C-alpha cells in the first residue's frame, strides 16, 4: 500500500470465511497521485490475494478545439475525405482582402475556473490518411505511417510544415501571456488560463490542399514534451504507450478519462477553385448554306468498307473484328450551285430542304449532295430549285428530324456538363463524385465569379474555332474573353471555361461516320497547355515518384530542379461535338461497340485538369478522368484522378495556368 497518511480497512467477499473490511483515507492527497493496495488474506477455509490502485483526479485540460478568428467565411466543418476530422479553407474569400484566413485559434479548457495556470501547447504534422505510398505520401509504406508529410509550410522552412503556434510580437496584445518553451524533447508555446479556465493560442496553417495538423495541450510541460505520434501517424501517445484522448465535433474523450493531456481533432486544408464560366451567344444563320439545284442524278455502291482498327499497345491486346462487306445500293443525289464549294462530308446525316420537301443526306463533296436511298419526291426536284443545307449539328438535341443547324439558338451549357464539378461533397446516386476535385482537397466555387459580373452568356459566336499555329487562335479566343485573370493569386485560385460550339473543321466530327474511325480525331474540348518548352522542361504527369504511368516523366527542369507545370490558362468546350459523340456511340458502325458514353460530363473536369498542368491524354490499361477512353474495346473511364495527378494538384502553389 502506498500513499500519504492512510488508514487501512477492507473486505474481501470473494474469499470464504470471516470477512474483513478496509477503509482507505488520506488527509494530504496530491492531485494525480496513485494509491495502491496489495494484500494477502489467509483464512481457515481458503486464502486469496487482492490488489487495487486508485488515481486521485487532478485539474486537466477537458477540451481542446479550433476556433475561427474571422467568422465571415466558410466555417471549420467536417472533413469528408479519408480520416475525417475537420476542414478549413484558409485561402482568400475575395481577391482584394488583406486578412489572413490561415490564422485560427486553439482553445484549451481547464477543468477548474482558475486563472494563471500555464497550459503547454504543441502542434503536429499528422499522417496523410488518404494514401500510404508514393507519389502522394512517399514517406509511408504499407506497414509504416510516419506523419510529417505535409507539402506546404508557413514561413518557407520545413520546420513549419506542421503549422505554426504564434506568440504575439512584443508590443502587441497578448491577453493569455503566451510564450515559447523549449527543452531537450520539444518546443512549443505555453499560455496562461483566464478566469474561466480557458487558455487560447493562435495557430497558422499552411495553404497546400491535403495538409493536416493536430495540436495537443496539457498543464505539465514534461509530459506534453514527451508525446509522440502513434503507429498510425495520426494519434498521439505518451512514454507508457497510452493514447492521448481527443476532442471531436461529436465526442469529447478528454472530459471522460484520467488524461494528462488533450488532443484536437485532425484539421485538413482545403482550397477553393473559383470558376469563371462563359458561353457563346446565338448560333445565328451561319450554320446553313443556300444555293440552287444544278442537276438531279443517282449513284450506286457508295458504301465503303471500313478499315480494321489499329490495336492500342497499352490496352486490350486483341482488336475488334473486321466488319462484313456491305451490299451496293442506289442513292439519289443533286449537283448544287453555291457561292463557295461545300466542305466535304460536312452535311452527312444532315438534311437538304427544297421547297416543301426535306431529304436526309448521306454525304456530300464540294459540288454534290448524296441522299440515303431514293426517297419519295426526290426525282421530282427540278434544276433551278432553291435549297437550304443543314448539317446534323444539334448541340442540345432538341431538333428531332427537322434539323436546322441550331439556327438562332443561344449556346448554353448542356445539362449535366458540370455534374462532376459541383460545390458539394459526397457522391451521386450512382456512387460517382459530385466534386471530382475533392480527392485533391479542392472544391469548385461559382458564386464569386457570378456575383462579380465575370460570367458572360452572350460572347461572339464562332462556328469553328480553329487552332492556328501553336494554338494561337485558341489562345486569342481565351484571352479575349477571360476577365478574371488579373485577380488570380497564390491564395485565390481561378479557372476559366468557355462553353463553345465546335473546334477546328478537321476535328468537328461532321461527317465522321463516313470512314468509321474519325471519332478519335474529334475535339471535345481543348486547353492549350503552355509548358512544352522542351529546352526547359519535359512533359510530365508525375512528381517525387519513379512509378509514373506509361509515357509520363518526372516533373523537373532539365538542370534537375523540380517544377509544377504551368498548365493552360483556360478551356474551350465544344458542346456540339460532344453531342455528336453521344449520338454516334448509341449506334456506331462495326466493329465499335454500341454504348452510352459519359463525355458530356467528364470533358469539363478533364479540361480543368489541363489548367492544373496535368498532361494526361493517354490510353492506359486503367482509364481515369485525364485519359482517353478506348472506345474500340469498350473500356471506359473511371471518374477519378490518377494518384500522380492528385499529387501535382496538391503540390501546386500558384493558380492554375500561372
């Protein structure tokens, strides 16, 4: 038995025979002391031993929480990603503000309302729970999690990757008399409690998405200094391997156990991605051609044999079967007179309207239009009749058989085109993410650009946006219309998306089914990546890893220094081509498999990925959002980013395209 000033009596009902009763009292107990009894009992009928210890509860930290200094913004809320805990958005709310949203407070509540008790705080860079392997977390392995894996820092040194506990500078208000402490085991900050028993210290996070932190506090400097990360890299333990309790938004273990320290919940950095979204105005009358009929005729054996597909080396090893020959058929047609030669195959699957009659077009060349078969009334058309040609453009799929080239329709974003780029956590009913960038701890935000007047819905319509040398024309279109670029900053990220109609004529998918393989040339969207100065940098998808996907390279300057790619300064989305693709794959020519594709929904996040400097655009065995689908063998994209791409986005400091 140990302890000061004790009297002993007791009882042992588990032993046979007469019972003894022991009472333990202390006149001079010390908070936190442990009193133990070890006794041996001998009775005629039996004998037994007992032992027991009692710890006298002492004052302690009963809760440890994060509080915002600036409460006019998104609150510290639940982190929806791996590991849970809390989430903070430390970037700017609007570009011009001068406040620092990285700074928050850590509040320790002492168990008694006593002023002047010194509480000792330490901060930790806890392990990233989203990955245990390179490239995201190269310091871990499947069996070891170490923490200290944040990408950012507070002051440019690795010493502040765990964030920074702040002592107010001399001359500044210091209501809790905070001061640094340092010993052979640790450094930190200590602060005095106020009359309510609260001690508060300011804490500054890093700005890199996915960085995470935890803070611990207690009234015993030696004990707090000896705490280390547990085996999982997230929990804390003392020298006796006892886990430190935690205060979460749902439970507070610190108030219920005999702890000598208390830990905050894990706090993880997220970033906002402000989205400027523009769209072109009305299609107008530019998407049809007027002329006169010069001659009526017919042709046969027009159907060409499709070529077998070229196997893709890094995907399915067996090509799809060669289709059987098609029989010859007779097709009616017209020679036409127009101001300019027709674009070959442009009007395939469109229609020609002559007076009261409309005919579906099989194909065309510079001076003639061929119909499907010999439709009724086609032979009654006479030379000199006037006509209007409409191709099969119907970007919003609302014309049915009466195609009109979207004449006078306003270009608006297609339904579901932003399905995977929402300002929401969680998943859709099919299990796919509402915010694809959430895996990189980034959340799209639309309100700022909208309320600031940057989003425009009636920009100059262009039927085909040609690439030009080195993407010159595309870059010109993007630069001419992007208004928010001057507001970009390291702490205020912005991307730009222009909802357009069609890309270059060579890739607008008009007439694609004529040869059966041109679907691979269609341009659904484009984001001219500007980091291909190969005298300075190699094309890359990876960083800090030697296991890049096929075709990827480590992101580094040729002199060996690491670099995050600049990426594209905007994206053009070609909605009419997206619609063409969607229709084409519902009933494609053999050997392509008929299926419903997802390109309308995956194109915008794919193109925004290019603005982050992600190269992608490869065919792999496992297709993810930045890769090309393998349509021939019916392999489709998983709506996630590759780990290499997540790594690049989480390491980015500058706004996409900068």
